[in-house]
C-alpha cells in the first residue's frame, strides 16, 4: 500500500493521502516536498515506484530482497539507503530488527518497509511541526526519520545495560547457574546491533564527504548531527561488549572459586573418613597375637580414637578454612 503526502515549501500547506498516480506531476514543482510511504509492498507497488520516480532496477531489486546490509548507494538524482530499526519485544526481550529502505531525492522521500516502523509516525508528526524549515527540502524529512531510528537505539542500550547490572548482582550475590545463558543472549543482541549500526557510520560519512548536488550545503549540518549520534551509539555498543566480556570473566572466576570450595570440602570430608577408616581397618584385622584383640575396653577405645581423630582433623581443616 502506498500512502502519499506532500508539503508545499512556499505556502507551508500539507496535502494528505494524495493520489500516487499524481506523483510525477507533483515532482515537477520543486517547491513540493513529497513523501511516499510503501508498507508491505507488492509487485504492483514496485512497478508503480519505478514508473513514477524512475528508480534504477537494481535499487528496486534490493527492496524486493530483504535482509540487505545497511548501506548507501548513489544513483542519478537520488540516494538509496538501507537501515534497521531495533526494538526489544515480548516478555523475553527478543531483539527485533526491522528493515527500512529509503529513496532520497531532491524533493521527495520514499520509504519502503514490510513491517511497521515506529520512527515513521514520529517523523510525520515532527514534519508538521517543522514547517518553518521547509526550505531544507527532503533532506530535513530524511533527517527526522533517520534521527528517530538512531535515537531509539540509546534507550534500548540502556535496557541492556540494566540487564547486565542485574547479571553482575546475580553473579556476586545469589548464584544462578543459568546466568551464563543470559550473558550469551545479551552478547548475541549486541552483535546484531553492532552489525546494524557500524555500517551506518560509513553511510553518513559518505553522504557528508561526497559532493551532493541533491541537497543544499545547509542540509549537511542535519546529517552531521545524525552522524554524531551514530558515533555515540557505536561507542556505547563497544563499551557494553567490553563490559560483557568482563562479566563473563567474573562469572568464570566466581564459578571456579565455587568449584574450588566444593573440592576443598569434599577433600576435607574424604580426609576425615580416610583417617577414621584407617583405625577401623587396623582393629578389623583378626591376627591371633594382636594385643588389644581380647581387651575389655578395646571396642570403646577404637570408637574413641575414631571420634578424636575425626574431631582433631575437623578443627584443623576449619582453622585453615578448607571447611
């Protein structure tokens, strides 16, 4: 489904839900800023886009084939951008990455997505509020959309950081063996986030460094702002990955210490039992000439020796903190 709206930069008037077939006519007026949003696109929608905007068939093909790498490609008269919106969904905080394809021209913006994108509603609202900057053209609209997507990564990373703090409390507090599963789950999320964010730095670095006849120079400051936010998000992800590695080392260290304590206790118990068993083994021999064999108090003496040796070893091992 194609939803089209446009803003006239001169009159500051919006027109909602206009006919997609009128796009080519609206584009002829450079004062019109057009936004065409294509949700859950069909083959007919792709054909309509290619016809109305004249998009290259390679960029249309990238839209058809999902799971593209975040990138920017420059075609004649427009940029083709691929990026991902991230969200933690469900009770288990499952990471969802939603692909968004953007065609960015001099006076138009086309967004193509198969799943709902929260930043689109935010950008549409801000676009109505920023009509005093309409002369910035479609570059401003692209900024509002992309900046909304990038900024949403920061609250998500804050949630992951809180989860990591909880894991540290679980490691050094009440021990849970399943903590290792949570650590690897967070590690996988950070890996996916890094894959979706790190290439975007190259995307905007390319757009900022390359000569762009599509946008006025004043528009670059908006893309520079997004680039700065990307650097911040990427640095935060790298910091969390380093912290997670430290958390993993702490888990292995605490786990090793717990295992050492268990082994010490088992060794101590075995030492006490072996000493008692030694006495029982000696007096369990049935040699005829054993002095204590027919002693009246031999049984009591043997039991007393076992108890005395056991207590003495327990006190010693307790003093050296093996028990």
